[in-house]
């Protein structure tokens, strides 16, 4: 999958990927959750213009590209998949794991990484220290 540069491109790529994944594939369920979250972020970005939304868009694009790279890597060369994605991709066909577990485990892999800033220098400082947007 070619790298994406906008939230709309992330959404389009997630929709294309979902159309190729059978419901028996755990990645299908992660992808579905990821698509829903990305759609919610896109909606938020459309209605907010302060600093944090620019950071959010860059973050969505960064993690979208990381996910697409992991899925492509799992198909082409599994040893090159980033370790954070391995549990999801390695167990994707394990029938003992409920679809909801794939969605939750996968989303957990995309957030909370303390090393995210080091691997993504273009995000460092973009919104770093920005105040959280208030909720209406």
C-alpha cells in the first residue's frame, strides 16, 4: 500500500483494506475499529481549527502509515514487521480470540507508545505542549 498523506487518504485505505479482509481474519476487526476511530477524528478535525487538530491529523497519518506498512510487511516479509504489531498480525487467524479482542488489542498497540516521538521526529513539537481542546 502506498504511503498516505491526509486523513481522507487514511480513511480510503482503511476502507479498501476492509473490503479485502474476510471476517474470520482478526485484522478485519482491528481495521473496522481503526476506521471508526479515524472517521470520528476526521469529523472532529472538520469542526475545530486550533493547533491540536493539525497535530491530530499528522498523528492519524503517521499511525495509518505505520499500520499499512505492518499489514504489508506481514504479507511480504513477516520478520520485518514492527514488534508492536506482531501480536495482532501473528494471531490474526486464531479462532480462540474473539473479534472484540482483536479490535481492542490492536487499538492498544496504536496508542501510548513512549517511543513514538523518537520514531516520528516530524511530530515532535507539532502540538507538543499544546493544550487539550475543550469539549463542547
